[in-house]
C-alpha cells in the first residue's frame, strides 16, 4: 500500500531526485540519511526547507527522497 500523498521527480543537470511526500511529522530522509546529514551546510538547509516555508507547512509534511547523479549542488536543486 502506498501511503504517500504526492510524489515527483526533480532533475537538475545530471542529478535526478525521486521525492515522496507524506502527511505527518518525521525526519526528511535522503538516501537513507536525515536530510541534514546528507546536505550539511546551513545554506543547504535554507534551500531545502524553502518549499515547505513558502506554503507554511514546515511541520505538517515530511519527505523521503532518493537522489543520484551529479554533484551535491545539482542534487540539492533536483530535490528542491
């Protein structure tokens, strides 16, 4: 059973991100790691939290993400 409420594919240069969005409170996970461990800088955190902040839903949803290809910056852009 698929309990995600939305899913999408993001691309940037050679990076591809598969994102599943869930209702509830949990950690955002990227490739099996908490997102803050995968994208470590404070600037990265501002970037990956921005979509949730824009719509005012920072604590209502969480995501699981698989990303591959490209460099870290391109992967982050694909996720966002």
